[in-house]
C-alpha cells in the first residue's frame, strides 16, 4: 500500500524532478527558492541557528517555571 507513493517520491528525489504540490506549498510558506543554490554564508547561519536552538532547549526544557509557594517558606 505504501510502495506506490513512496516509490514515486523516491524516484522524484533521485532524478531531481520537480517538487510536488505539498513541497512547493511548504517552500512558499517558509520563503525558500528551491531552484536557487545555498551559499556558504547562509549555510553557516542556518547551522549555527539550529545549534543555538537545540542548546537553548537543553538548558530550558520546559520553559520558565514559577516557584511553588512551599519552596518560598
């Protein structure tokens, strides 16, 4: 049941065929031009930005929390 859509997707990825409707919608939503190449400066900014986000999530996993009243007594 899954081999038809998955095989079609795999074929498009390997052959470099045009993006699907869903992919083009996501590209438009996030503002990416799929036909443009990514420069090294943009790549470095994306990698460092994702590293900062992961590091921040490890430091503050649940976001700011309020102290309970019992701890203040």
